[in-house]
């Protein structure tokens, strides 16, 4: 940007002395900002496209972990197209990626390395990626041992821990309880602590810090700026809602027992 400003200032001075220098510098700054913005937008668009492509490729591999892709899993994939509001071109690309992931010669480790690269290792982005995978393979109501092993492999390939998988599982259970209107239970409370990543004996101050940190890390606008596709914004919003629900549940439980 500095070079563009200097060039603009130099040309302006040549043709208009001091007033020209000022005008040229301003024009150089304006042109440089537009060029930088174009580069950033283009790079972000490429990142988002790759993130979406890898999401469905890995999903194809994970869903096939137990030997076949069930009808329920296929319906979840189709439903995901609707939830993400993919256009026709994006759907075809997602379907092709899913089929690529199902292939016997699919290189899962290389794909996960690509995900780490395009996300820059951002934890919140990687957890959203894992959450999509888990929701797909849990579509038939059970998690096959081979699928769980594959999920652990994906998590490790992304640099995530088993605790992070447990956190995502707790979020999904919390969402299901909210949808079903189930009564508060000890399991729900245990899951709430897992969602926030704190122990049940954590102080109120520690609890609030964990909540605020997670809400900041998972803010949809922040994730979008780091490469999360706009089509996945709803998932990011759902994630922050589950974090908020977990915090509220713990607070109500502590107030009731005070």
C-alpha cells in the first residue's frame, strides 16, 4: 500500500507540484485499498469454498466407516444441502466431494491437512467442522464403533482432542433436549458443564469467563471472517445458542441449590 501511495504522490507532484502530490497520494491510497480488499475477498472466497468441499468429502469417508452409507445418513446429507441453502452449482460440487470421500483411494489424512491449512488451525472453525461430521453419522440414532473410531481419527487429524468431541456430543444432546422439550436432568447438567469445558466445582467467576470466551470465539461474524462459509452461519448461530443454553442451565441449577 505504501508503494502505491508513493507512486501516486510522485506522479501527482510531477504534474501539480504540492497540490498534485497530496491528490496523487490520496488516489494512490484509494487504489491500494481497493486492490487489497479484492485480494482479501478472493482469498476468503477460496477458503470458504475449500472448507465446504472438504466438509462433504470427509463426511463421505466418515459415513462409510461402518462399511456402507445408510439411507438415514444420505437423507441427512440432503437435508444439509437445504439447511446450508446451497445453490445448484454448490450442491453438485458437494455431491461430487461426498462421492470422492466414499472412494476406497480417498486420502483422509491429506484432506484433513488441507482443512488445517485453510482454517489456520482456528479451534472454533475446526470444531464446527467436527460438529457437522458428528451430526451426519449420528443420523441413524446410533454411533457405530467403526464410525466413532473414524471420528477420533478425524479429530486427531485436525489437532482436536477427544474432550472436544465430547463437548460437541454434549451440544448435540442439548439441542435434541431443547427440541423435544425434555425436563432438566443430571445428564443435561453434566452435558452443560462439558459444553463450557469446566468442572462442576468451578467457581461462578470461572464459569462466566469460560462462557464469555466461548461466545467470543464462536461468534458467527468472527468465524465468517476466518473462513467459515456464509451458508454455515446458521450452524455457528446454533452453536452459540447451545453455549448460552448451557450457561443458563448451570446458573439456574446453582441458584436453585443456593
